[in-house]
């Protein structure tokens, strides 16, 4: 389950003000599930490996959303939300009144039958299913924020995906996309030693099919009409062949020593012709 809700208040405009007193170490994730029973023909193209991301990615997403100061009533989409872990965080921790959730039909079906079901029944979570490689089932300018954690590397056409996000975002809407970091020291050494990027080796195929560099994320976002606010890293990376992290030495952070990268974007209003 997600972290216990932190102390919070609403200001006059109904915006979130959270005291960051929670401990991520206390968060317990749902146990891993057996994907064999939920696969469909195309499930390995566009669906997260096990339907959830790792803790450093969740922490980065939480820090980012805190900075956005969104209203409780903001329209939020967890795009490619897998097993629903982060959607539950958006409800339980951030206390958004309602969250939209979308992924492949097989994962949506499994979500409806798990710990997530009461939120769906209450109307606080609105589920949609579909192929993330195709047009998203939402009207233009629907969402104040779109979060997509460790999804884009599973998709055939990342440019189409980001264009669709830009289409469904409202003006001044925000977007966060994360993906494996291809410019880390480990990934570069893996390319030299094995002629394969770290997160795109044989064992990850055909789940991971689209490797993107930070410059790719920036170019794709700009081409879709989104303003890139920042590209950042989880500052969390595992030393190969160990269970230790580079961060045992505090200054080993950033692009060289992070396993995941994020791009934060905003849909800006185009100037009148």
C-alpha cells in the first residue's frame, strides 16, 4: 500500500500544501504478481514488466508533483499505470479527489479485482483501457497533469505517445515521464562490453524496445509542443553484480550514477498569429 497520508492543509484556492514528514522507508509495495496469467498478445509491447516501477522512481515522481502545487480538484492521469501503485499514492498521499488511470486491458482487469477495487467503485479512480501505441481515449485539453512512469521504453512510437500527451493536456498542464537512464556509467560500460545497453539486453526484450537518451526526450517533447522544464535523475543506482548502491558515496549522483531519468514538461499557450 502507499504511504500514510501526511499532515496537510488547503489554502484559500484549494491547493495542496503538504508537510514532507513521511518516510519512504516505511512504504510497503504490493507483492509481485505472476504476469503469465495476465498476458495478451501485445502485452509485452507497452506494458510495464511487472506492472509497477521501483521506489526511486516513485520518490522522484512524488517530489516533482509536490513542486507543482496542484489543486485537490485537478484532473490527473496515471498513464500506463500498471498495477495501480502510483495511482493509489495519488489518492492516499496527495489526496486528489479523482484520478484517471489507463493501461492495457489485461492490467485494467487485474486492477479491478485487487486492493484497488474500492477506489474504482467509489468513483475516485476512473479506469480506461487501450493500446498505448495508439490514440488515447480522451478529448483534447482534458488533464491538468499526466504522469507516465517507466512506460515509454515499452512503446513502438514514443513521438506519437508524447504528441498524444500534449493533445490531452490543458494549457499550462504538466507532464512527467520517466525511463531507464541510457547515459549512466553502467549503461555505457555495458554497451562497450556487450554491444547492448544495460536495460535493453536480451533478458529485457521484448518488454523494453525503445531506448531514449535525455536529448531524445528533450527533442521529442519540444517537437510535440511541450516546454521542457527540467531533465533530472533519481540519484539512485545499483553497482553491477552487487546489492549495493553507488550512493554509499554521497556525491555519486546525477546522470552517471542513476538508473532512471525523468523529463518534466509543461504545455504552454502558443502565441497568437
